[in-house]
């Protein structure tokens, strides 16, 4: 990546710290129910996407791994990306025939191994993992409904404090859009961009990627262009 996004990454890390604090508070108050522990990789096989700022951050940290490990991960990322694409394509075909909640339920049961897992089921970028990975083990409020990890001890029907995931996602999207404004992206579809971890690792995030044209490294970042379709 030839973009300097360090100031955005600092803001993102601040949000991560807040999320980690919430997780620690809930896990402290519900020690018996929150069963996240070293060696458990259940959430590392879930199908989920990350926002643009998370994708850029993860991609940046990924570039710091040694070349051999990066190549190993990229091979697994390609496999995971193909599987995710097929699952999403299937869900898209069923959208007009099957209830949306049923599609979400089916998708939640799909298992895709995260390419960042090593042979010992440990995350190669654990310190930089996305926010979804960080809050998976505690109750989440998604669309007004409570969701918990299937391995947790939270009992269905009982009231528990739940993290409102939409608020976090709104903050992440706002930060992502600030990045798009700064790099001068003309692609409106990027405004709501979410991609699998596999795609985040494989993509080359350059100025050309965001603007659709070569940008001289010495020139100023161009101002935002019109909202042409990608």
C-alpha cells in the first residue's frame, strides 16, 4: 500500500480500544458465560465481512509479515474467497424466493476457515484482528435482536447487556468514508464497501485502486470526483 493512512489508523485503534474495554467489562461480569479462551477458533470459521478501514488496516499489518508466511496465507485466502463468493452468489439467487431471515440463518451456519489461522489454529495477526473477532463471545444487538456465540453460556430468553453492533458499524463506515474523501475516490459503491478478510488480504490498495487512474506519488491527493459508477 502506497497510501499514508496512519492518522485514520490511529482513530481506528482508538475505537478498537473502546471495544476491547467493553468486552473485558462484560466478560468480567459474566465470567461463567463468556467462554472465549486460547485454543478456541470457532469465530475464525464464520462468514463475515469487514469495512473498508478495517480491510486497509489489516492489509497494512499483513504486509509486515515475512514473505513465506504471506504467501502461505494468500494461498488460503484465495480458497476462502472463492468459497465466500459462491455462498454469497447462492444467497443472492435465493433472495426472491426465501425469507431474508432464513437466508441469514443458513449463512450463519456456513463454515469458512480464516486464512490467517496457522497450523495450530492461532491467528497470525491476532493483535490486529477485526472488531467482529473481538466481540464475538459476548451478546450482540443486531437489528434489535440479541445474538450470542453458540459456545457461550448465555441462556436464551434471559436478559443480558448487549453491544449495539450497528453503532460500531456506523462509526467504521464514517471513518471509511473519510478515507475515501481524502484519497479522492470517485466510486460511490465504495461508500458501503464490506469485504471478506480474504479479499482484504489479497487486494492491492493503491491510489489507482481508489481513483481508477495513475497518480504521481509527488502530486497532491486529488479532490473528490463525481459519483460515477464503478
